[in-house]
């Protein structure tokens, strides 16, 4: 009987690209058709209700009960016209996915007649029985209630037959249990601090928004093969598998033409994305075989993040129609590139200025420098927090490899811009500034746009790079909710901007002119943050040494990195900016370490099962074949001949014994290590036990499994091999 591996390969050979038709020649004809945006609201809402929503979106004001009822009723009518039968609050719990619980619009009246209903209460707030979401000790078991509350700043949408309403998710006592709540708080903190700084330059600025453009990398694998690999289907990564003879050495995948089956899939999910108002723009092959990327046009950060979560969901769903599984894991395969999710981040004013883009006048450029340097300072001061925000059991396999930035947080500005900061540092005097000096300085600052025109450096090895009009946080993992790094970054920058205002104001109070005061503080910050600027190769050994000399931390242990969530500095920072309180931070820390522990635990279990049920039995089967053949040869050959002919075969038999012996021994030790770790109550000690005492077995066992894969007859090997998983479109 054919093994599941060969059945899967059979399925694969018979796959055909699915035919996908565009709903219309122009995307604009169907773009956003499943979103209850302002245009639809105009049609379905009263003028008063519409005004209320618009105000809530702009200022975060509350929507009164009467308007909420009207909005709910309009929303329902629209959703039903789009085929919806159910509604749900859609939120981002502290897991790798969004959550939803569907309720029908259906209601029954006194006489037993059915009718559709949805009102302001149901729209604004719900009380899901949320006791099974991660909460890190925030919800006592006797108080399992959590609340979801409508976020009007992100529009409702219809997916399938369900109206989805983006919401925040908080505990009975008001603490955040999700990503969206602190994201919104961090955006508010940054808005406030940035507006105050903008006022030095332009009194007309009333609001600063954060823009986010994410780039989502992913792998595709044939669904049949995926199901034949329990490690992939249970942990989203391969826990074993010998390298394919050919993988990415020829560098022939990146930007090459997209295979037809994949291209049909991309087209299909892009159509869905457009209907949901997600402005996907870019698609291409990535470096590793079967690895791809998609990126939209940037949007306001909260909306962009909802869209990222949504598109991941859409991509998962649509992949089924094409016989694919989409892998968002950071490192599904050892030895080839993993996947990241670059977060392109910038700040823009309501007057239409991108604060990270140099302007036309020295004044604009000084403003640009202020925001640039404040960001440098944020990364410098809160690098540990930024690292914690992107670390995970998956991302740890990627960071510090020859493909992704290391665990040292540094900023790449490009040599020219970096040199300019050095020059400014020298040029701005510590004390008095003569009028001539001031003119020189302004000339220099005025040159920034030209400098940036030449600045085509692209440093792929930096975790945090300036790319002309934005920063690109490149260390983020492909599974991560963008909110996690965005919360940390927004808050850290808000804090540094606040400090900047305080310092500038104090100089002004002491009689120093505003523009001189700003320059002086900029100079001080340039000096203070020098250590975080790095233009060289982040993969090099020299950088590890250099970073150490500069006092930059390099934390490669994931459990250790998570501790930055509960450091004194972070607690201060988040309290200062009203983003998360101490209890909320502790809960986040616990959620992270528990998630990490559980993932290692699952991987260890899956590997244990696989070696006992697949690898060892297969190896023994093959070994027996060899033994039979040796015995047979002994009967028919002369002793001398026999020795020469079977020498290597007997060596193979012995090798198989060695590998299987090692594997079963280590599998047993791994079980023991897990048992010991499981008994530990304290989560911080437990995660360390898993990290130090369980995790290393995964690699050790894998080494021998991969050796066996090379030895054993391909015909009886039960698990799809790397070459099959990676070259199967
Ligand atoms: P690359 O791979 O060269 O970095 P991509 O085109 O794949 O570039 O992605 C760049 C992302 O950055 C896109 O989502 C784009 O919309 C976004 N972006 C461009 N300008 C800004 C900006 N000012 N603020 C935030 N994101 C931006
Ligand atoms: Mg990029």
C-alpha cells in the first residue's frame, strides 16, 4: 500500500491552476464593496448619525445611544444587502490570530415569527465568554467575562455571510486583553506628543497620524504534502528534513516569474482583499523556493494593522481553493530563508506633511531632523523593549541568521545622512551662536533633500532602517501582529518627543530663542544616540564585538528578551504615556512566556511522536532489508567475495543502529526533561527550563533523523522530503 507521502505526491502531479476571473476590468468597480465605509454610510445613515461617526473617527469621541441605534440599523441593512446572515465582534486577542463569535441577526417575536434585528447595544459592546483567551493572570477564573467594544475608526466589513465589527477586547476590570487597545492608546500618545513638537514649526498642526505599510512574507506548500507532514500541520514548521540538493543557492527564485498555480492564488486573494478595501499593490517571489511576498499601499496604522490581520485570514481561506497551505511561520524550513513582516512606519500631520520626509525649507528640515533624531533616541533607549515586541519561538530561528537582522537593535540611516548628523553635531555650538554660524547651519540643514536623493544605500542587514521617507522595522516576524512592535515604537517615540518639548521649553524659559533652543537639544540628542547608529554589515562578527563596546545589548535568548516587558524602564514608559499599566504589562509578559513554553512543548511532543512512529520503524524496516540481503549473499558467495561485497552494506546496517539508538535515547531524555519542566509552577522558571533543557533536543534529534533520511530507501520513507515540499507548484 502506498504511504500517505506517495498518495500526496500523486495528488500533486494532478494539480492544475485554478481559473480565477476578475469581477470586472477595473479594480475600482469592486474595491471596498464589502466595507461599510463613509460612502456607504452616506447612503444608509441619517446626516446626524453620519456626523457622529465622522467625529468619532477623527477625535475618538463617544457615539451616543441614539446614533448607535441608527448606525446599527443602517449597518444591518447594508450587510444583509451583501448577503450577511450573522454579525460578530472581530478582535485581536493575544494569540496569533483574530477572534470572532457569530450571532445570527435572527430574532423571534411573541408570536413566534422570525425577524432580523441588530441595535446600538449589540454594535457597541458585547460580552463574549472569553475565558479561554490568553490573559496572563488578568482574569480570575471566577470573573471570566471580557468585553468587546466597537472601534469606529476601523470600518465594519462583510466576510462570507458575516458582518464583522472591529472591536477592542478588555477585561471586566478594564484592562487590555488584546493588541488593539494599547495600539490605539499608543497612537493617541504619539499624536499628542508629536502635535506639541509640530507647534514649534507650524501652529496649524492639530493632529499627527502614524502610517504603516507592512510587507508580508509567506511560504506556500501543497495541501496534500502539508497533511502528510504532522510537524508542518501541528507546529507550522518542519522539525526534520534533510536539505534539498538544490534550494536557494542559484538565487533564481527572488523576483523571478511567478508560477501559474501561485499566480492564480495571488490573484484570487487579491480580489478578496480589494473587496475588503485592502490596497494590496506589490507581489513577488521571495528568496527561498516557494516563498512569496505581498504588500499594500500604506495606511493609517490601526487600519493597516486590521488589514494585515484580515489579509492573513483571507490568504489562509483562499489557499484551500488552490490546494495550497499558506505558512506564516518565520522559519518553516531549516537552512533556507525564513519570513519576516517589515513594518514601514512614518508620522504625518493633518496639514499633509510627512514628518520623516525632508522639506523644502530649513525650517521643514529642522522639523524632519527633530522627528528623525527622536526616533533614533527611542530605539536607543528602548531597544530592549522593541526586541521583546518582536521575539517569538518562530522569529528566534530567523533573527541573527544570515538572512535577517541580528538581535542587536541599531538604526541604519545611510552614510550620507549619518555624516550630516556628525557634521551638525560639530557645527552647532554648545553656547552662543553667531548670526553667521546660524546662516551656515541653515544652509547645511537646507541641503538634506539633495543628500537623500543620492542616498540609495539599502542595508538589508539592519533591523531598523531609514528609507528616505520612513523607517522600516525589518526584524518583525511574519506571524507577529504588527500592533506588537507598533505599540512599542509609538510609545517610545512619544516619550522622546515629550522629553524634547520639555527640554526645549526649559531653554526658552531661560531666554534662549526657540530655533536656537531646538538646535541645541538636537545636538545633544545626536551626541547621546551615536551608539545606536550603524551603517555596516549587521551579520558580521565584528559588529557583535563593536556593539558590545558601544554598550548595545544583544539578547539572543527569547525568554530573557521578554523580560524587557516588565523592566523598570518599560513600566515607567508605558505608565507615562498611558498605554499599559504595570498589571497589563505583567500579563503580557506572562502571555508571551507561556506561549513560548507551549510552543516548545508541542514541538517536543510532535517530534517525539514522529521519531517513534515514523522514523525508527522505517529505519528498522530498511535495516532488516539490508540484513536479509547480507544473509542471502552469505549463502551464495565465497567468503572472500562476501567480505568485499557486503563490507559497506554492513557498515550501513551499523550506522542505522547508531542513529536509531541515539534518537530513541534522546527522545527518552527529552521526555524526562519535559516532565521535570512541567512540574515547575513559576512561569519564568518554567520557560527557562523549556528553553535550556528541552529545546536543545529538537536540534540534536533532528541531526540524526536527517542523516537517516539520506540512508533509507526513498520508496519506504514516509514523510515528504524538502525537495518535494519546496518544489511543488
Ligand atoms: P521594499 O521591498 O523596497 O521595501 P515595498 O514596495 O515592498 O518596498 O514596500 C514598501 C512599503 O512601504 C509599502 O507598503 C509602502 O506603501 C510603504 N510606504 C511607503 N511610504 C511610506 C510612508 N511614508 N510611511 C509608511 N509606509 C510607507
Ligand atoms: Mg521593505
